[in-house]
C-alpha cells in the first residue's frame, strides 16, 4: 500500500521526495515556507562556508527518512508501511517537527527559554500547528501530530522521530556532513534501518555491530568537529547575546509578543532576514557601544577568543571546580559579574561562559541494544573495540569566550 504522490521535489541529499496532497498543503503554507529563511546550523557557515542549508530542507529530509524507517520496521509482525493512515500521520509529524524554530535555530532558542521566559521550539511548534495548520492537515487532527512530535502519543510512535536513532538524526547527520564537507556523518544508514527494531521504547539493532558503531562514531565526531567547533561556538554565543540585547533595546520584537499576537504573517517574518536586518540597522544607528561593537565583530567575522577550554573525559559527574563555576555562570549575570571582578575585567558583558552538554557515544535517553543470537545486550557493554573502550565515557567541555586581551586574566582567576 502506498500513499498517492501529488508532487516530486528534488533534494541534494536524498534525490526525489514525493509529497501527498496533504503534505503539499502543509509545505505551501506561510509558516512552513518561513523555514526557508532559517539556517539549519545557525552561524556555522562562518566556519564552514557551505553550511547554508535551512530547516526547510531538513524537514523534507526527515519526512523522507521516516518513510524509509516505516518500510522496514515491523510491529506485531506487520510492516508499519502497510498502515497508510499511520504512514501519513508519521510523515506529517516529521515534516512539522521543526516548525517552531526561532531565527538561527537553536542559538536563539536558549536565549528565549533561559533569558526571556519563552517556549522551546517543540512547545512553540505545537502551538503553531494547533492555531494555523488545522486546514492544511485535512482529515488529520492537529493533536495527533503534536502528540507524535512531542513524545506524548500513547503508541510510542515518537521514538521514530526523537530517540538515539531516528529520522531526524538520520537526516541531519547526512545533510550536515554534505553541506559542511565533513565526512564523519556520511554513515551507512540504510543498513541500520533494515536491521533496527523498536520494542517498548528501546532500540534494538541486529546482525551488524560495526554499522551501529559507525553511526555512533559519526555522530560523535560531527559534534566534536562541527557542532562544538570552538569558533562555531564563539559566533553562537555572540549571536545569543546580540539577540537578547536587541530585544531589550526594542530593536526587534520580543518573540513571546510575536507568537502571542496570533498574526500569521508577523510570525512568518520573524526569521533570519529580520534578525540580520536589525543587526545591520543597529550597527549604523544604535546607541549602546558594547552592542554595536559586538554586532560589528559578528558581521565582519571577528570571533571572540576561546580564552579557556577545559575538556574532561570521564564516566561520572564532572567534578572540576573550574567547570562547575563556569556552569553556574551560564545565564546568571550576578555570578558572571562576580567572576569579572575576580578577574580584574571592567565589563562583565565581555565574558561569555559556555557549558556544553556531556557528550558520549551512548548518551541518549533512549536505551540502545544489540541482538546477539537469541540474547539482547546493552550497546554500552558491547565487545566491539571502540564501543568497549570509550562507550561509557563522556566528554565534559566548559569554556569561556572573551576578547583575546582578557585570556591570561581569565586563566589566572580559574586557576
């Protein structure tokens, strides 16, 4: 049984992607078209020039990948692809899973949630689907799609969209590797899809541990080489601070007000172009000297210095006093001001603390297992060489970004 395709779109990564009439209605809606103007990898293009792909492409790719998953995965002995209604709901959930992203994706989301008291992109996206997509979804209820997206569906279907091995990660690894030119993410996903099964929220791979290892290593190295690249993170913290201050200066609208307005076209225009336009305007006419200088540095590609980086590899909790202190400073102006005084730095605004989440090969909420004959074992306890050596270890990474002139002061203060 196959869904009736209304239109084909050619994608650089997957080739032709077919759209049903319902999906075409979603794609042609203003708020989905808005995703064309939101970069997938935030400011990464300032380090990897080809990384200019958008959430629009990724959303189509995630929908394509969910179709691949459902073509091979069985539930109660039946291929999921045999249930046409289920396939369509899952494709729609994958298509809309990123509809709630703010300008420059995750970079701005942290500010909205931590500094402005707003919603994350999943909660915001759920509201958009509820308020604006009822017509485009045809006979499918918005609540059904939201539940699959947000992990609240009773059937546990969201595991295919948000877990250790899902349609979302499968697309973004391939896509980000393609556009950055970094080879780590180009892993053999088709092999894994054909051997994966999902039982009671767990992912179980069969036959080929080497393919599983390749996928996990690819994801791990993409984080280390691209997502957590020291200069990528420098521009990320700069744009976070710029966005927050532009909102407080009234140079751009508070996202909570835009979202609460109920005006579809106002939300449509709240994208990367809006943010860069506001930055260019403030660089010419703004009053705050610090903000103008920071915007100028970002626009002219002058990153902050990684004044302190302390990677700690271990299996337990990060006990480094310096790292704990940095973690406490994140989104805490009082703690940052105290550190600035201890460092002899006049303006605490020039200190940008970063505490990256612990990263490991096997570190997701969804457990991953491997089937060995009739037995099922945890991937973390695998006998495979790489997984055995570093599977349980995690990389803790605390950093402080600042102008280069402050590097020695910051190092002394943390010592």
